[in-house]
């Protein structure tokens, strides 16, 4: 899990650097490789969030929260 977070942070830093480098140019938009890196970083981030949300403690807490919200008086 720590390795995945480190890779995600590294990918985000690289993508941020590329975007800042291109910001000084007159052309707009991203190249295909930049879209690919953004997609990979988003997927890695989604995978990390999925692992966190589906962990036992978090899942129980979210279930409890939703249950209390549904039972709230109006």
C-alpha cells in the first residue's frame, strides 16, 4: 500500500511538472502521453481510495453513518 501511494505521488509530481512546463508555451491542451499519465494517476488514486473505503473499519463506520442518516427524524 505504501509503495502504491509513493508511486501515485511520484506520478502526480511528474504530471504537475509537465503541466507547468507546458504552461509557458503558446499551445493549449495536453498530448496523448499527458492524458495517459493523468489517467494512470487517476486510476491509481481510485485504487488506493477503494482499498481504504473497503477496509473493515472504514466500511463499518460508513455503514453506521448511512444507517444513522436513514433513521434520522424529519
